[in-house]
C-alpha cells in the first residue's frame, strides 16, 4: 500500500501536486472561514452532563434563558474629575444604558468575511445597571453580547459597541472602562498582535535558516515549508469540516495547536525524506532521480507511517476522556496527522520526483564524498563507549525527573502579563469591590415536582450559604418567569479563577447547598469556580484512564513495527524516562523556581502525548535504521556507528525545527500556553538528542542483535529484497517517461 502510493506519486508527480494545490488551498480557506461555527468558548459546555456545574448551566439556559454564546462585558462608568457619582450622574448612566439596550448594532464588513458563510453578529445588546461601588466612585453596567468571542466578526461588533458606549457617556461628561468577556479577548489580541507576527516570522525564518545551513540549497529550504503550510491548512480545514458534520464543538485553541503540530511534524517528515534522498543520490550518481525518489519514499514511508500512526493512536485515546476538550482534541489531532501522513506519501515524493537533483542546487553536496562530521563522531563515541553514554544519558534524565517531587496542579485559567485597557479597568474595580463580585458563584434551585417557588420555600438555604467562611454576601433570590426556578448569586471573597475559590466551592459551598436545600428541591452550583472544580475532577479521572491506554497502544504499534519484544521495551522505558525528565524540569522552572502555584492542569496529559508520541517518531527512525544496518555483514558496533552517522543529521535538524515550532508558544502571554510551549520544546529536544542519538543506540550496542529477539532476520534475504525493489522502481520510472 505504501509503495503503491509513493510509486504512483513519483510516476505522475504533476497530477499529484496539482490536486494537492487545488484541494488543499480550497479546504484551507473554507476551514478558516467556518472554524468559528464549531468552536465552544465555555469550559462548562465540555463537561459531562452529570457534573454539577454542567447541570447548573442547563438550568440557566432552560429556566432563565441564558444563551451559551452570550458573553458579559462589564462597563465601568465614572466621573472624569474622580468625585463620587451624584444622583444626576446615576440617572444619566441609567438613561444611556436604556438607549444602548434598544439600539441595533450592525457588524461592520471585515476582510475575513465571506457573504453566506461568515456569521453576521449584528444585534441589539442587553445593557443594564449592575451595581455601584460602596464609595460611589463608579457604576457598573452589565452588557450581554451574543457571539463567539474568538471570531474577528464578533471583535468588530464589540468595537462598534465600545465606541458607541464611549461616545454616549463622553457626551454626558463621564468616562468609561470595559473589561470581561470579549473586551478581554479583543484587548489581549490587539496587544499580542505584533508579538505573534514577529514570533511567526522568526519561526519561519529559523526553519528556513536551518534548512539552508544543512542543505546549502534554495529549494530544500523553502519547498518543505510551503508544502507543509498548504497541507497544514488542509488538515485544519478537514477537522473543521468533520466537526460541522458530526456536531462536535472544538476548543478555540485546537486549530492553532493543530497548525503548530503539523508545521513541526510535516517539516520533520519532509526532512527525513530529503536526507535519505540526498544519501541515495550520492550513492548512485547515475541513477534516475525518479527511481531514487520512489525507492526513498517507499523505504522512509514505512518509518514515517509507523511514526504517524503512533501519534494517531496516542491522541485517539483521548476519545475515551470524560472532559470534552480532551475528547475533541484527540480525534482532531489524529485526523490532522493522518492528512499529513497522506501528504508525506503522495505530495512530498511527487515534489522530490519533480525537483530531482535540483532540490539541492546550488550545493555541490551530491558530488562530494560524505564526511563523518559531528554525526560520525557521535556514532563512533556511542559504538566505542556504550556503557558510559548510557549511564550519562540516564543520569541526566533522572536528575531532571527529580523536579516531579512536590509538583502541584494549577487549575486556574491564568491571566495575561500584558498591560491592557481591560486589565486596568479590572484592577480599578477590584480596588473598590471584593474579588468575587464581578464573577459570582451562582446556586440554581429547581422544584422536583414543578411547583412554584417563593423566598419562604427556599428555607434556610440563603442563610446557610452566607455562613460559609469565604462567602462575603448572598444576594436576594431571583425567580424565573413561571417561578419554577430560583437563582442565588453568591459573592466569594476570593477571585473566582483562583485555587482558593475552587476549593471553597468544591467543598463548603456545595456541602452547604446540599445539606440546606429543602426536601423536594434540587440545588446546583455553577459559575467559574464551580466549573474549575469539576474540570479538576474530570481531568484527574482522565489522566488515570488515558495514560495506560495510550502507553499500551504505542507499545502495540512498536511490537508490530519492530517484530520484537525487547526493542519496544527499551523504547518505552526510554520515552517514559524522558517524559518524567521533561515534566520534572517544567515543575522545577515554573513551580519550584518560578513561584507559580503549580503547573497547568493540562500539561501532564499534553506533555505525555506529545513527548511520548513525537519522541517515539525519532526512536522509530533510528530503530529502523539500526535494524537495516545490523542486517548487513559486520559487527554490531560498526552497524550502530553507521546508523547514527546517517540518521543523526535528520533527527537533529528535525528535532530543532519541531522544538522551535512548539517553543514559539512559550512567548505567549498566557501562562498555561507558556508552560506547554516550553515543556514540549524541551521534551522534543531531549527525545531527539539524548534518547534517539545516545541512549537508544548505546543500548543497541550493549544488547547486540539480541535487541530484535525473538525474531531472527535473514540478512542476505533483506538485501536482495531491497535491491529487487529498487530495480522494479527504476524500470517503472523509465516506463513512465
């Protein structure tokens, strides 16, 4: 199957390239337009229905008409001279709020908008007075805007509302500030726009520079990046299309994460092909380049397919997770990697067949004999001193793994270190009001038999909630239209996104609600702190399930690929140690030395999947070459030295490129994204340089050909099979011309 795909692609390269160009670009554009139709910004929407905060969200939607895509922007209104608001000021604020609530806000036309496909967020906002500061210094308005807060169209609508409200209050002699919801998103996006652009350009420049330094070629520097960009867009579009067809919602960060992953692994796969293509062209200077391209694509395609299926299997295990963000992320990454794998077996071989030896112009590397260089010296060191190399590698990874001791999980959403207008407004509110006022924990009460509720029917529930230490105030109950449900806003003395608030809601608040709710009524606790508490529980359960399932699937793939019991065991132990080292180093940097309350709660799972799956990519490549070299005549030490010499440049270059791709996330303003970027980049570098080039080859030297136990291979038969395959591909390429 693999050789059939690569063979067709090298015989009919222009057809394959044209098809990828047309379909890839079309699917990519459609994915960018439709992505905001399938993204869900509310974490509670990803929780299983049986969780308390998810049940509270359903009550809010069914009984109180809350919209799942409705976000609240808090508008601060104050006097310009800093004096307390007078009665006349308050009346003007209420009058402006009333006018804003009846005015239709039209979404302006934006560049990204495609009529008929892009959503039109034009609407009449719901604006109402919320509260006044105790010292009378400002009033807060609650403005509800419906729409996906990550959509540029929604950003454009918010700017219309922002400018209109600012102008209205300015005419009344008052100043305004905006925070929360889409206001935070827009201000943060504006603040990070230049940084993200620079980081993107630097990452692209770094990839190009690395390829130029390695291959001394123009085409080899740019072709992989262009090809992978088209395929990456097509893969993201495929995921968006699948989400539309199946009705699944994606987390807003999923498309960008897919792009980061695919740029890295796509360039990696192309590099694996390029290095082997150059090696074979050097070895056979007179051979037809299409025959060589077909042979290389078929040979490397097997390793690439195994590596890609490892990633697919690892992420597919997230389908069994209970937390919706994980359950959707896994299949999304798996589908996108399958698209990249298909491109690796079709588009990339076709490009090699078309470019031929011109792929390495103007370099003269094809006419020069291969020099050992650092790769050769590394292979010689591993072959000569395997025990020393193995012990040193294990010691390094073990020392980093010590950081795991005392690690804590941080379930807060984190904030942004950037100074924005929204963050300044939030600080001004916090100086006058308790932290929980702007984001209350809400207790919803419903009657099991559907009878009407009043204040008396709630019994002692409001007082029980008010007596909880850490609760500053409980508002008067608000009933829905038919009085079959009640809402109690509970204002905590801690920030709703803090670990303190999460523990408070998960423990005393829910206990009080459960014990004080009268018979015949049901209470559910919702809000940000409640969602974080339930997410913590769901993630803990998922970690216990996904880790062993993913490890078992990866081990099974290695068993099938390597047809050995000992080699997969060595690789699994190596990647397990690498995961511990990476996680420990991350805890050391961010928690023990950086002063963070802990590492982000998604880091262990994301790190496990990326480091184990992507790290196994490099181990599969070196293992495949080790088996190939050991099948030849000669000693094991010579075979290992050759394997390292030939694969080290590809693995080292690919590792740096992939680490740079993920490392770009480390400059993000969000602490959770910073941790994922740093940790994943470090894990990939350890996998490439320590595991694949040192630890695994040194173990192969010590174990000898016994590493492939219990299967014994006929070395001469292997060589004859490869030679016959090359001859068939050469004849096929000649006939195709």
